[in-house]
């Protein structure tokens, strides 16, 4: 069964907008776990515009499911943050400084040597590693040589094309997933997955272990309530 990790960045953005602790990020994470999520994801960025570095330390103390920290490992502060907190998983994302949101995967051919070195740092600390990749067979194949445990398929193009032609939208992801399975790589996925497209995606991606969903889920929670929304997303995965 595919696991649901809830990205709580947007809750941190809301909290930061007033300078207080409402919503309480730690309590929100505990509630999201209680409502049925299989994990909590955070993506701290250098400007701390949503998740703050201190949040990671605070969350590490209370999360009882899987803890996933995303970020760009070229930032030394991020690497140390991960090593200090030893999450279940670190997801390496090639974000540029000041980038609004993740928008592409690693070129695992061009950056092969760097990825091998940094992945070894985290694996030596007994942290599972996943790297963000586009649904391109060559990038998936080269990811195997980096030593990563998993890949996270960047699903923005699937989400963008889903309403127009869902079969065409998912096709490159199926090919990429088959390649990952062939090479013994675990498969995660994330970006713009929502209640409309999640079930179809999960049904068509063999070996999908985990999805990380934040923006859409928090937006849905405004209308549907947080507990109900978490359970609705879980239900989409359970039907896949």
C-alpha cells in the first residue's frame, strides 16, 4: 500500500504570516498523524519563509511516524540539519536559492559524482535517501549508480496534463517506474498530486511506495476539514 506523507510547509507559511504560533506546527503534525497520515514532510529553505530550522528539531521530538526532510544538499546548513536530526528519510532536491517551489529533478548523469558523495554522507548516518528526478528513463537509470535508496518522481507534468489526456500524462511515469523497479530503486512521488488525480496515478505506477502531498491537501482542508481531508487522501491510495 502506498504511504501518505503530508508536507506541512503551508501550515508553517500561515503561522509565519502573523509572527506567532498559530497554527501550532507541532500540534498540527501530531494531529495529522492521528488522522491517519503515514508520515510528515518538511522542506526548510535558507530564507526560512515557511519551515524554520528550529521547527525541524521540535518536530523530530514528537513525530511518531516517518519523518522526511527535503532540501538542497548544496547548502551546508541543510546537510548539518539532517545529520543532527536523523530523519527516516532525506529527499534531495536541486532547488535554486530563493526558488518558490521545486520545479525539476536532478540531472543524475551530469551530477553523478556529487550525488554519490553527498548520498554516502547521509547513508553513513543510517538515513534513507531519496532523490528528486524527472520521469526520464536515462535519469532513473543513472540514479541507481548514485547509491540512492529511492527516487521521487516529480509529478508536475502529470498533473498539468491529466485533465487533457490522463493516459498520455501518466505514460512516461509508468516507463520510469518500470525502470526503477528493474534496477531495485524504491519509488516515491510528489508535486501537484491531489484528490482528482491521485488515485489514477497510484493505480498506474507499479511499486509506488510513498507520495508526499502538501499544497493541495492543505487547500482542500480549508473546505473539508483537516481530519476529513487526510482520510480522503488515504482513501484514494487505498483504492489504487
